[in-house]
């Protein structure tokens, strides 16, 4: 059981580190894609880019945003699993309304 727990914790820590790195790179990619989209929109107005170019650039922004959110959720999930496996999870009391 101890070996299984240690193996699972090692995997969770590796996933958490990986997810945190993906968050940073995905945010950078989204920011770069936004700059390209803005540029393509300006170029579309003056006739140097097609509407399809603008839409493809906007799609890249959306995909990069989704990748960043996915990495954030993965990091949160692995952090929660680490806390659960190490008995450090401290759930907040339920608030009655």
C-alpha cells in the first residue's frame, strides 16, 4: 500500500509540474495569437488579409485559451489529489443560506 501511495503521489507531482508549465506556455501562446488576430483585423480593413485569415486567427486564440484553462484544471485536480493522498485536505464548512 505504501509503494502504491508513493507511486501515485509521484505521478500526481509530475502531472502538477507539467500542468503548471503548460499554463504558462498556453497563456503566452494565447497572448501571441491575440496579437496576430489584432494585426490580421487591421490588415483585413485595408484589404491585405481575407476574412478567412481573420477567422482562423480568432480560432487559434480560442484554442489557446481552452488549452490554458484545461492546464489550469489539470493543475488544480492534481493538487487536490496530492492534498487528499497526504491527508492535508481541509474542506471549508458548508454555508447555510
